[in-house]
C-alpha cells in the first residue's frame, strides 16, 4: 500500500498510532472533553471505547476474535464461536480514501438504517412527574409560542415509582434503587394512556417512554405473574424475574408479555436507559439495542426499528438512535459535542442524540442559546434535563431575547427536515454520516484534519458548520471564530458573503448569528416557513422550498429523497428521488431545473417555492415559460409571484398552484446587466441586521439622556433593507451607497458621548466588525 506516494508496510502487531478514533458508550456525568483514544483512556473497557475503521496512517485492523456470532435462524440470535484457537481479524488498507473504507465496512457489517422521518424533527423531553394534562398544556405552549414539535418524550415517572422509599435507601430484589425500573402505569398521572396517546396522534405527535430495565420484573408489576410463569418462576413466591437480555426466552417474554401491552397503547419507540453492568458477550447495551431495534422484524411487522439508547460497540450503527447521557452543562461540554459527534461517524454511528442544554443542573441563558444553535445542526434535536424545579429547557422560560433567537433556530431546524432526511439516505447508501469530519471530503488537505478538534464539520454534502461554543466577550458581546474553509467557493448562509478556499478567516458573531457556510451553487431542499407547527417532520412533501445559493461560474446538482417515513419498505426500493440543478446560463440568467420524480411517488402534486439568496432584484422571472409577476405583498396574491427581501437580499418565487411531481419545472431568474452575481454585496446583510439590533439596544436607554435624533445616521442606515423591500428598484443604489451609510452611522456612534462606556463599546464593535476583514 502507498500513502502520499510513500510505501506503507503492515505486519501483525503494528500499532495504529494515527487512528482517527471512534466513540464511547456514554458521556454520563462528564464535564468537558473525554479522551477517545482507547489505549490511553483508563475507562476504555467499561465505555466500550472503539477505534475508528479509518486512520490517517492509511490502514486499520479490527480484531473480532472475542465476539459472539449470530446464528442462521430466521430471527438471528447470538451463539458462541465453535473454536477459540483462531484469530478473526479485518484489515482495512484504503490509504486516505476514507469514504471507500466506510462504504466497504457497511458491506461487511450492514448499512446505516434510515430512521423514521419524524426522528429528525423537534423533541420535547424533561425528567419531571408530568401527567397527561401537564403534557397537553406543554404541547399547547409550543403552539402558543409558535415553536415546532414532533416527538413528546415521557421520562420514567409514567410508571409506578417509589421515590419516598428510595430516598430512605430501599432497594428492590435485584439490589437496584427501588422504583427505578418499572413497566406499570401510574394511573394517578395517566388514568387512560390510550386516550392520551390518541390525543397526541391527533395532534400529529410521536411518543416515547423511558425505561430502566436492570431490575428485571418485580412482583408489583401488572405483568409479573404471566412473565414469572413464562420464565418458570412460581408467582406465589413473589420472587422477581431477573433481567437477562442475552437469554432469548427472557428477551422474547420481556417484549411480548411485559412491554407489548404498554407499546400497543400508542407509543412509537422506547427510550432505553441502561446504566448498570457492562459485562457480557455481547454486552447488555449491545443486546438491548439489537433486541429492541429488530423486534418489528421478529414479530413480522414492516415498521422500521427505532430506539434511543447508548453505544454498545462496533456494529451498533445498525441499531440507532444514540443517547449520549447526562452531561454537566458547561461551555467545555458544549465545545466537545461537535467533535464527539463527528468522530463517531468513523464507526458509522451517525445519529447521536444529546441532551441539548446539558442535563445535571440549570443551563445559563447564553450557554443554552448556543447549545440550541449547535443542536439544530446535530443529527437529532432533543432538549432534556434532570428533575429540578429550577431546571427547565422550554425556551419560553428564558429571557425574551434568548427565546426569540432559539425559536428562530428551532424553526429553521424544522424546515431543514427534507435536506436532513435526504442526507440520511446518503448515509444508508454510502456509510457517510450527515455530521462528518472535513477530511472525508478533503483528504489531501492537511488542514482539514485539524478542524475536528475545533468543532468544525460537514453537515451533509452541502453545508459546513462551525458552531459558536464559547461565550461572547463581556464588553463587545461578540464571539470570535477562526474558521477554515477548504477548497472551493463558499457562501455564508446568513450574510451572503462569498469566500474562496482554501482559506482561514476570522469573524465575530453576535448571539443571534451562527457560522454556516454553503457550497456555492447549492440548492437546499426545505419545508416552507409556513409549514404546520406540530408533526411536520413526518408529513409528505406537498410543499417544498428550494433555497438556492447562486454563483456565477458553475452549476451544481442535488436531489430530494422521499419514502413513506415509517416502514422498512425503502430497503426494497419503495422510495422516490427528485433531482434538481442550478445553472448560471449567463451572468444574468440563473436557472433552476426540477426533474420529474423517479421511482415511487408519495405526494402526487407539490407547491414549489424558490429562494435565491444574495442577489439583486430580478428584472424578470419565468416559470415553465410563463412570466411570473412581482408582488409587493405575497398575502395579496392567491396564485403565484415573486417578492424581494431587502434585509437579506433574497428573491423568493412561489406558486400556490400545485404542480404534478411527474412534470419537470424550469425556473429562470433574469438579472439586470451590471447587477449580476459579480456585483459587490459583501457585509450588507450582517451589517443591516446589526444596525437594527443596535437600534433596539439604544431604545432601551430611554430616560438616560439618549435621544434618537442624535443618531439619525444610524437609524437611516438600519432601514436600508426595508427601503429596498418596499421598492426593489432602489436596491442597486442603496447597496452601492451602503458603505458610506455604514461609515456615517459608525462615526456618529463613535462620537456619541451620551452612551454608557460598555454600550458604546458594544455598538462600536458590532458595526466595525460586520463587514468581513478577510
């Protein structure tokens, strides 16, 4: 094998010191960074620490000799090896073709399954003794606060608990804390679980329940007697049924006798919370994941497997989602999670779900806001926290500014489901998880390897994310970021600024800004902003927003993936794909083509919307040969039109008339010569927003000698985007003159002595750093 033209020789016993690492069982009780190098982590064995199947050295070896095997039965079960006097090694020698190594690993160990589509929506979770009415009120709060929601998590208080006895030190027959394990409804809280779940389904929501199964089945459980008899225990003895998930008889009885009556009342999947012993072959975490994930297959259902649980070791990518456990809220914990999540892609474990905001104690507002901003660009978005009256992750319990920022972020996550779900199909096909390191895509770029330590990663094929994971400066209220952009042309999503890599840039971000970069020319399939609040993640795509990041010199293609969102039929070909292309026909003609859907059709007709980010207003728009009119206010047009947002320099084209998905769609957006994609837009969007936010800060100084007539220059500059929105024909002149307007506003604020020193410094920093310096 050769690596960068250098021969590499491997012999048995060679240590892989350049392994790109993998993952561990849990982050429970951890605060900050955890060592993923299994040879130097003193808890490696109990954490099931696993090296990656790829290495910067170009080769890896996996020793599978000690593992049990699956038998050849229809529903496969574990069996010991026939002999122990042989070695079972797998050698991967792919140099730096990491994607090929990951793909071939799926051929040996199995694909990364596509989770149900609702899993990529928004979860609500909190350990609290909520009853059915409490939960209904929380759902109503999501509606009142215009916040999307898809999955309701009910922690352990759904079942009978014995907190009083536990506080007195009582344990059950298994020696575990009494009441921690349970499978019998507490009917004081949920008098009619079936009716409650029916209400959730009527709202479009999915449900999961938490279980800690370590105590087996205790005598007080409703299903104790039939389970005891099934396992050969005399129920009259009141002796518990020990937990033994590696015993197929116990596993089947546990699912069929104990849990099925609860499952059939309306839950969609189980949240397993195993925290006890780690011994066994396979270990109990792995076997729990296998047994629960494959249970639909065992009982003859075509539903996909789905669970929430911890990592059980190599091969566990077949049974996801991952639950990373109860971390301490801190900036160190937050900064570790992007690294931890992308590194798990090296063992195909691409769906870690973290407790957004941390778990063990209250999370300060700024930290929680940044955690939410990272969470929306993580595989699974699930807020959660421990039982504490002062510990709550409902975003409306935080200050108004933080709530509004977090709500906007969560709304964007909800819109991103079509893109995320498409990338889940990519992961199934290729072995490349949606959150993955830069070096997968840029293996010859030495700088790309360093970025994983900085928390920078790819989010699917089109997006580069570098979340802010440190507090803002106490004076300027800005967080500084050093960002590496690999080869290619990149558009910063929320500013429209364009960069050409490879390049390192230094930018500063206010609390409401997130560093997201898009490959130039990319089209991101999304849900429209006005999609339904509850349960939208599981719905077929009857309306799609294609967000386009146009560039002047090259085309880019992509596709939208669809299936039924719930069953395993996609494995047998029951899915559809819709290809799309962005093409700059000329510098003045930007074309987007949507091809007819190939394969299975799930939404026969579709309403289309297209948003072109970072362009001047079109001179004309043509959809399938028909001219589309400009409409000042979309609410007044019942059919089709295009509008322009001057704050974001975005032209949006829509049609309210559904179009058959078996028909092609061609959209041409024509720009005025000289106002094309080569025209300067740098810094405009970010600066306008910061000017608007600066006005809000100054408004709060009423009564302190601060008067708006003293800073008319700043107010006038802050309204630049609005003026363009009202009259798009002014865009060229407004943008061309904006640098002067910004300079005048900045000079006015620098000279404004009435402001307090801290506020003066903050506004000055916001305005002087909004145009990028690099």
